[in-house]
C-alpha cells in the first residue's frame, strides 16, 4: 500500500475530550473516527486490525465446533416481552416504532432470538449438544460513552451460544470456552484474568469476566497476589483476604475484554425451548452464552501496547508487516531500489505500507512511530544498496541486503506466528481456572 493513497491522514493533536491512550492514539494515527457520541467508524487502518482480531476469534470458535450464523439486529417487542426484559434490561433498549405502529428493539444481545431458534430446531436429546456464534453489530443505550472504543453505543460483538442436555455438559463446554478465550487473548498479545462477576440483566447462575489489567480501566477487581484468584469488586466488597488461600488481595484497574455466563434454563423455560430426554420426558434446554466485544478488545490492546511516540502493535494484529520509508526519492537510483524492495516484499507475501511521500525524514519517522507497525525499513542515499531495519520496540538499527532482509522477515514472522500458535495450543483449562 502506498502511503500517498491512504484514505486518512495522521493528526498532531489528540481530541480535547480524549483521556485514554487508545482514544488519543487511534484517532491521531488515523485508525478510527467519531461520528457522534459512542459511535465510531473503523477507518482502513483500523479495519485491517479489526479483521485480524475477527479471524483469531473465528479460528477459536470454529475449533470449539461452533457453527457461525447471523441474527437480526431489529427484534420485535413480543420476543423480549416473553422473557420480561423489554422493560428491565440495563442499559435500556434502543426502541423504534415502524409505520405500522409496531415496536422493535435494536439488539444489544441475542438470547431471546437464539432461544426462539433453539425451540424450533432442538426437540430431542439426540440434537444436543449444539453451539452457534455470530460476529455482528450490537446497540447499547449507554448513559455515558468514554475512552474511545472502550465504551460505545454501537459496537461489534462475537456472541457464542451453547445448548446442552444437562448442567454437567454445560460445565464441560464452559471450561473449553475459558481455554479458547485465553488462546484468543494470547494471540492478541494480551494476558487476561478471569474473575467472578455479577450476571446482571443477562442472568444465569455463574458468570466470569475476562479482565486486562490497565491503569485506564474503568473496572475495579481484586486479585490474590499468591494464587491468582480474583473477583469483580461489585461482588467482592467486604472480602479482606483470598477465600481460596487466605493470600493478600490487591485492587487493580482493568478493562473487561469478555464475559461468559452459565444461563442454565433461564431463557428456555420462559420461551418454551424443551427437548425430550432418553426416556421421553420433556426438559428445558440448558444454555450458556459467551461474549467478546471486538472493538473494545482492539482498544484494550492499544492501552497495553503504546509508548510516548505512538502505538506499538503486536505482530499478530498490525495493519501491515512493515513500514517502508523511502528517502531521497528524487534520486532515480534510490527510487528504483525502494520500488524493488517494496515489490519483492509483497511478492514474498508481506504486507507493506510504503511511505513514498515528498515529506521530510522527520515527518515520515514520526508517522511511522505513531502508526506503530512493528518493523520500520528505510531506503535512502545513505543506506545505498542496503536497507535499514528497526523494530518499533527497539532503538538499534541494522543494515541488510535485500536477500538478507527477505530471509529475516521470513524467519521473524514465521517464528512469531508459530510461537504464538504453539503457546496457544499447549494451553490447558487448569492454567487459567485459578481465578
């Protein structure tokens, strides 16, 4: 991609209302743009990052054996009335009335819709278990929106729903989802802790939030410094020591990066979603639901990966593999070599942002740091027939021939990819369920 063709430009100043690092830097670097309060556009750079997060999540959901589907955003009042949530869900629904005087809600979540589908498609124990998921727009009528992508009114969520014959089968699947979630966070360069949490208006008997520790986080959690047990402060008020090992608890700021629930029969009983067991007896379907907000996850990554100069993307999420800076391009020999480097990297399957603008070296280097692509390459009259190679998170530069650079990029990218996959593959439930 040629920098001169980018749809957006970088900004030198952050929005006046921006407080969090992710809000400031994503706007300044041209990843996102605010349309109105709590409603954001993902610009081309931001959408490239988003798609990588989406692909990571989709890979892990498919590995669970879940099928992907798509559910309507516009949902009739009647379906919400059956569970009693038309008036009680918090935050309240965005409600709209059509020209026929019929009321609808813009879906903040899809328990009612999916339970109605389960009622129509699951009738026997032979149909169980089942799991389906979607990645789709959601709308939440938040009173206050802040932190850029961290708290919004319109957002994209992955919501997974599972259906079981009994609580034991739900428990087993719930454990698999916990592992899958930690694989997702690891692939995004994050470490999250799962903490006990209130179920709120979603309901169910058990609920856990996945928290990324960050100073800018709005959530408060208690984490045991000895065994790692944790809880949301809402339900941990009054706890002075760890109930598991009596260790010291520390209060931390965190960003919620996922929430999972054991719904049990909360929705199936109210909506008449029953199945016949082995003896022909009618029983309500046991359910679970599991959510991740993709834009919030993107924002959480930015809260962790940044420095005073800009964003510092983990390789797995960066919009491009390398940022190629071309200097002295008025020199025909330099310009031809820069083009050759660009084409050879693309031919090798690397995604490259080539800054070929008629700007100073200082402007280009500042934009490279702000945008945060992991590898910066420089071709100039000074580098001659070599390329300067620098990692975004390091100070030292190296000079490589084109052949050496292609080998370096191949080994570096393969190692990081294989390493993250190997680590994710080796994860076990016991590694996480200490909180």
